[in-house]
């Protein structure tokens, strides 16, 4: 059985986030060097680099070769921040899971939330946010290729930026609906229609013209230790008492797919040892297994490859970049869409392994 603990790199990242929130660190301040931070925390330099990498992906710090790591100068008081917004999104996801589990239908929940929002908007009118001019704010599901895409995008198009915040698929669509994001990353499976993303976009962004820009199709399956020593072949094996499982956070796209599959198989979460243990990314699932904290987890093949682990394929899912029409008309969005259609970026994505880029760059419109 695993020992539940928070990895050191996450504790380091959280410590820096809190220093930014409390203004102990200000925009432009230099963070301790990797070596100094490693000595402070009693860990390896690689662990600190991973923590700084997570903060970079969240748009809180920026690292320059030979110049160290600094707090992003774009971090403004009113953004103080995206951290609070992320926390709000997680609370919304928890609420949705609670009311859906209580037996309310998605239509009932949608109508109730819409009524409450209508009352609030009537009391406090808000102007719709202006579309971005030089940056794209991404909020959504974790995908290993996105960090590479964000870095390469800035290099290819130096006038534009692509800021990443990982919250989960539903969290990304909620942020998009509230004007807190320009692009949402989503791979939400709708069991009734047998499609990805479209039904959720229609519910959360009603009446809007929205583009589903295909990032790639990803291989989703069970991640195991190298060689799959337990002989795991399907989700039915998760209830084996000797196996410990590591799960994704509630209402992440991967978690939604898993819960749908468990219901179809009439398997109860309580039968799965470790079901309640949640991590935020595919990489964290793979890390938990690589470190022996769990025997199996659900994740994408790319994460298994990165950690040299075993992989049992279960399905292929479509990951979309969701953008309202107003965002699609901006220069950075058009640059991103055109770039995703090039062989250059498709090779970058495919090179990570576990991706099918045959549809990368194609667009499906939701009217």
C-alpha cells in the first residue's frame, strides 16, 4: 500500500505561490538558485527544477538561461491571483459532482446555476471581456505537449504569449464561460452522444459560436510498473485487493471517463484501494507509480513513456483547444491555429509518443 504524502516539488511550488500571494515575493523578484533551493529543502536540483517548471506552466515565474528564475512581471494585484480563480473552479467542480451524485440531472443543475447567475448579473451588470491582443490565456486539462507548444509558440511568434494554467477540462470550460480564459483545453467524454467536448460546450457556452481546434488524439490507458508485473489487463483488475490505485482529481476529463466506465461495469469506487487519492496531472500519476506509491493509475501513454513505465491501452481520446469565435479572430489565435497545421509542430507532438496527430489543426465549429 502507498504512503499518502505530498511530493517535495509540489511543496516547494506551493511555498513560492504563497510567497507571491502574501507579497513576500513581488513581480520581477529573483527566486533562489536551484542549488540554494535544493540545499534549503534537502532535495535534489532536479526536484527544484520540476517545481520551478510547474510554476512556469502556471504563468507565475519565468526562467531564462543564465539569468535565473523571476516572478512574472505580468502578475498584477487584481490577478492575485489566478490562484484564487483556480480555487474557485475547483469549488465549482466539487459542487457539480455533489449535486449530480445527489440525483439532479445536468439540465436541472444548469437551469439552477443559470438562474442564480442571471439574478447576480441583474444586480451587478458586467461588460463582456475584450478579446486578447497579444496573449492567449489557456486554462484546462493537463497535457504534456502543451508546455512544449507554449515555449515553441513564443519562439516562433515572439510578439505573442501563451500562458498555461492546468485545472481540468471542466474547469477550463467554466473559466472560458466566465471570461477568465481565452482558450480551454478539454477532453470531456459525453456518454449519451458518444462524442468529446461538443455537448459540454453547448451547455456551458449556449448561443455562442465556438471552435474546437484539435490538438491531437491521445492514447489513454492504465499505467503500471515496468513489465506490468501484476498482469493488469483491464479496469476490472482495479478491484483486486492487492493493488493500490492513484486517481485524477474530481471532474478532470480522465476522471469523468473513468467514473462512466466504472458505472457501466457496475464497479463501486469503494472497491478500489486508493480511489480517493487524487493528483492533478498525468505526470503525477506516472510519478506515483514510478516511486512505488501506487501499483496502477489511469493516464495517457505519453506520461508512461516519459517515466519508462508499462502501459495497457484502453481508448483513444480527442483533446481539443476550445476557443470562442471572438478569440479565433485575434492575431495570436490565428497564428496558433495555422501553426498547428504545420508538419513542424505535429512532429514535436508526435515525438513525445502516445499521440495521433492525423487530425491536429483541424477545426469543428459548435454553433
